[in-house]
């Protein structure tokens, strides 16, 4: 097929028509993501287990990548095929118009999941699909493994295989700000969810006194400056045959109109780990976020929250627990000390605290609401609300820990 003819088909069947896509989220964040999508003015979405599904033209899918803070990745729905034998799977996949979605030189990988299918060998399914795509396009650079710049998601159930194309590439919690992750980084998507639950708008004083790798601080800085979460990174759809750079640049120019410089920082991050503080300060400076956040080295238990202009404000905490602290008992002891400190010195402050959901008893004295989700296979609680009281409690000495 000549290039002009292919271009006409792409315009007609891909660019010119509404497409369905699925926004993947961490389990428990589906409703928050749908609310965020509505607030961003994106097409109406349906909440489903594991994400939300919407329909619109490609520029809306691109804009979703710019705007959604709680999304993990976005998949473009391609279609579905039925097959009970490998030969049938390959034959039917070969009749699919892959040339509308993939370039011949594309490196490609596969993510396969099956349930109650006669074809249950995931590796063999990927190999047959790769052979079909290779035959249709003429050549494909990479093999049928999990890597590759372009990635096809295959979900089989009852011999019906749904095909989707990953539009995102790297998971969306990777904002493109950090050169390397911390020891136990909080994903930016979870930080964004916690900030949304607590009602952070970017105008309030915000303390991040156990900042570690800085996920809370960086996400809050983006919000405070009006910078979309997808501003600093590339996406897989950049390499699609249907991608038009002028469309993307128009979306970026429109988003840029909502960005704003700040006269003074509203976010204050601190940690006992001097190296973590230095790394976070460098990230803020490199990405021109230094007008939104300031970093100092210090201990949460020595912090005087009343000394900050605009207090009471918001305090966010992702204390170390589990393997980061070495033992669950020590982590629980630290959490109890944090709760006591909050009750004693942070009355009237809004708080967002991340901890294992099973440790709710340690947090119960704060009387916070709890939003549960799954993070790295562990059920995690985003505890949020306003600190009441102000009574002095006996904590004993501050526990030894490493704020990561």
C-alpha cells in the first residue's frame, strides 16, 4: 500500500473516529480517577474494576495523559478476536489492520492474561500474535517478549481475546522528574490521590516532614504551579502512525496558560536523611519548582508547625514501615509516636497519612477517614481528615528510624 493511501486510511479509521480507551488505576482509585477526569473536562467515563473507560477522539486521549494524576496507564482498545486454536488465533490476528496503529520498525512487546481459555500458554499466545503482526507489517524490530517501545495488551476470557495498545509507555506515576527512585518511593499517583482526598488546592501551606524521595512534595509543587502531571515526559503514542505533533503542541500550549510562577514557597519538606534532602532540592531546582517548595534537613519530632506562616495548614506523612524500618514492631511504634505528635502539636491541621490498612488501630486516636487501595500487593490506607484536640500525651523518646 502506498504511503498516501495508508495515510488516508489512518485519517479515516483512527484519527477521524471516536475511540474507546481504558484508564488503568491502582485498585481503590477508580472513583477518584473518574472524578478527576470529570474535573479535567475529559469525555464521560464509566467506572469499572481496575480503572475507568471512556470514548473520544485521539486528542482527548492525549489530553488524558497530560491531565490525569491518579492514572497508572491508558490503553487504546483495538478490538477482539475469538480463537480456540493457535492457528486460528494467528490467522485472525493477521487479518487485523495493525498498520493503522504500528509502524513497521516498531519494537513491540506483549502483556498477556487469560482466564478460562483453551489457549492458556501466555508465551505461545504472544509468539503467535507477534508472527501475525510481523507478517502484516513486513517486519517488527523486537521479539514477542514483555519489553518494547510499543506494547500490546491481550486479555483472554472464554476464548475471546481483547486487544489493546498501550498509549503510555512507562507507567504514569513516573512523572519524568526523578533521575532515580528512593529506597521505598511513594508512587506519585498515590501522593496525588492523598492530596485530592485532603482537598489540597495548591494555595495552602503544606508540610512534608518525612519527605524521603519527595513524592508528596513534587506532586504538591506541580499542583501549586498548575503544571500537568504529564508535562515532563514522553509517551508511547508519540510513535504511533496516527500521532500528529502539532496536535500535541497545541494541547501543551493550552495547558501552559494555566501554569503560574509563585512569589514564595508554600510547601516545606524535611527529613532526617541529609542525602534525601539534597537529592530532592536538586530535583526541584532542575525542574524549576524551587519557587513552590523548600527543603531543609530536620527531624519531624523537633519541628514547630506554628512557626510556619499560614499555619494551620496541611501536613502529609508517608512514614517508613515494614522493610524500610527493619521490623513491623518498630514501625508500629513509630506510627504511634507520630499520632501522638500530631495530636499534641497539629490541632486544627489537615493531615494525610499513608500506612498499611491493617494498622488502623494505631491511627484511630486521630479519628481520620480511611480510603483503602492496593499498592505493590499490599492493602494500604490513605488516612485523611483534620486533627482535633491538642492534648499533651506521653510518647517517651523519639524512636530511631530512617525516613525514606
